[in-house]
């Protein structure tokens, strides 16, 4: 396993460089970028097709920098400088414990002051260059595709918060033992929690900016599937605990072409330090599972990336707004429900029935997907039959 990007580079290319970047976090970041790229392409396609239009807003130009703008720039600069200079002067500590260093109150005061002052000065100079003798109220045209970076930021913040909340709801015993540590830790993220909360936040932001929610959901659907698949690559490479149940069965002859580790894997050097010690290993990640398990993150990565291509293929063939997103819900729900049969997860017990949080959400997604496909297809047919008297 590769807990950090340094481990991955060292094993693949023999590059020995200490980087304070976790493999899982790096893949999650790439997932957001992939989703943003596909969202941008889809929004632009819908704009060219006349399905989405621009909106206008009134903005003041030529105003000098306000106290609020300078204060905010100074604050952001102070935080960056406070941590950045500390990291530069204590790089070995950062590499040893990136999460602890980032979330701690440790920093360099002089770095914060210098960066804060510099950030405020740059904002002041920027506004001075655009300053006019008499500020003007101008009309600005905004296309939905212009908001992709904002959509991505909203999704990232809401997604991480949602993933943490849903994870703690699933493992309440661990949360009760150390609530602060569980909330601040970067480990322990529930994909579905992040997906649900991020989706709600993005739809809210889209409505606020007059982007039709159904077209926005359709445009985001392929990227959501792709991001889920690439995010699971991070789970597989780092060994973050999202693996399957014990698999001691011999590999079927029909799967002889499959590498042994893709059938049953013990996740050596996993990032959560689960299992038994690895003899002769020194360092922070020296554990491996005692028995091989199904590498379910690998299976999900392959399945969801293939499903991304399915959605990407049908995006131009489906004209009913909301239908593509409903198909995404259906496919995602089926995929996750099936993989839960061989995944390790905390289970709820209601009326003698045991089920996981993900299974419950999967069933809801499948139902919503089926209902959505029926409803949006039926509505589109009715609208198509209405004569146009324009």
C-alpha cells in the first residue's frame, strides 16, 4: 500500500522524495477536478444547444478597496503565512504527521504577519489599478459554465463535511470516545454522505444563481460517477479500511487471468494500521491484514469508471431533463448495493433485519432513480405532444 504519495513514487519510479501528501487525499482532489472538468464540458454543450442561458447581475466597478476586502485578504494571508513558514522550518514534522501539523495551532507568527500584510497590499494595488474617478454600476453576463469553480468549491466543502457526519453516524461508538479527534481527522469518510450533502449544496447554489436544477443535475451526473470511481482508487492505493470481507476461497479458474491480489488481498502497509505487524518493517505503516479480503475499492473503481462511460455515451441521446441524473441514481444504487454484500461495514438491526447504512441509501437511490426515469420520461412525452402556437 501507499499511504503517502512519496511511497507511490518510490515504488513505481524509484524516486526518493519526502512529500507531505497522502495518496487518498491526492486522489480525492483529482476526483473533484475530474468532476469539475466534465461538468464544465456538459454545461458548455447545453449552452451551445440553447438548453441553458446566461443571466445578468449588477456589479460596481471602479471602487477602491474597502476595509472589509482588505481585512479579509489580510486574514487569509495571515493563515497561509502562519502555517506555510512553519511547515518550511519544520518540514520533517510535517512529513511525519501531515494531518496533525495542518490541524494544530502551531505556526510562525512572523510568517503570518508578513503574508497578511502582503496579501492586503496586493488587494489594495489590484483595486487601485481598476479605480475610476466615479464608480459605475455595470451589467455583467454570467453563463452557468462560468460558475464551475464555485460549484466545485461548494461541493468540496459540503462533501467533506457530509462524509464526516455520515461516518460518525455510522460509528457512533468511536465518535463518543473521541468526538473532537473523529471530527478533525481526515480519515473516516463515508462516500455516500459526501455525495448527498454535496449534491444538495450544489443544487442550492445553482438555484441561487438561476441555473435550472434538472439540467444542472444531468450535467453533473457523469462527473459524479467518475469522481466516485477515481476516489475509490485512493481507497485502494492507501488501504483506508474500506475493504471487503475475508476471502480465503481459491480463485475460480475462470478468473485465472486476474492477479491474485485482485481476488484476495491483505493490504500491507495500510494507512489505518489494521492487522498484524509486518516483520522487519519500521515506520508508521507496518501492518497487514492477517487474512486476505476482497479488494472492494478496486471493484468499485472499475465498475464506476465503466459506468461513467455509459452515462457519457447516453448524455446526448437522452433529451428529457432529469432523466440522465435518474439513470445515474439507479446505476449508482445498484452498484453500491451489490458491493455491500462483500464489504466490511457497521450494520443496523431493525425487526430482525441487518443492513448497512450504504445498503439503505442504495435502496433509496434505486427507488428514486426508477421513479425519476418514469416521471421525467412521461413528462417529456406529454410536453412533446403539446402543440407550439408560438
